[in-house]
C-alpha cells in the first residue's frame, strides 16, 4: 500500500476576555468568550513496526501538549489587550489581575488565529505540517486559517 498523507484534528477549549481598542461597537469594552480551537495537522502515518506510534501521523497526546503549552495555557482565563491601550489603564489592570496579556496587535479572532498558527507551527516535528485552524469565538462566529493561503 502506498504511504498516504493523512490529516488529523484535535479540538481545544479555553476562556478569554479581551477588548478592541478604538472599535466602534460594544466590543471596545472588556468582554469574554468561550473559545474553541480546532487544529489540523498533516503527515504520513508511522510505518516502523517497532514504534509504539505505529500507524499514527502524530500522537494526539503530543499535539495536545504542544497546543496547550503555546496557546491554551497562555491565553486561558487571560485578559488580552492591544499594547497600544492607555498605559495607565494596563498598569492598573496588571496590578489587580494575574493574567493580563498585551499583544502588539488588535486581539481579534482573525489576528489571534494567525498568531496561533505561527506559535503551533514553530513547535511541530519537522515531518508534520500545520494545515488548518478554526477559532470559534461565539456559536455563530469563527475565523479560519489555511496553510495553503499563507505560504
């Protein structure tokens, strides 16, 4: 049998608050979401009969460790803001809360998913490719990232 290329997907959930600096709607205020992140990677199943991972593209547990360490554990239960927010406000927030993250971009789903793609890609084994991410912000709203559109 020809060695197939297979995609596998793992789903993650985390809670996060943010505010959009300068936005012309209610999302300029601090508010939270229950995010869902779907991570799809691609590779060839391991064909080494002596490997405990025989038949796997990648152990789902290994993928879970990577995504948790660079995305979920970082952003879960954090308040995420654009670093251009008023510094007197961000200093006060950091004095009062443990997890205030200042990003050098507007923390929209669109820009966060691009950031997540880079973070995850940098940690994957060389024989595994990140192919797709879906970041669901609400029941009816999500952003998607495709590798072939981001070469």
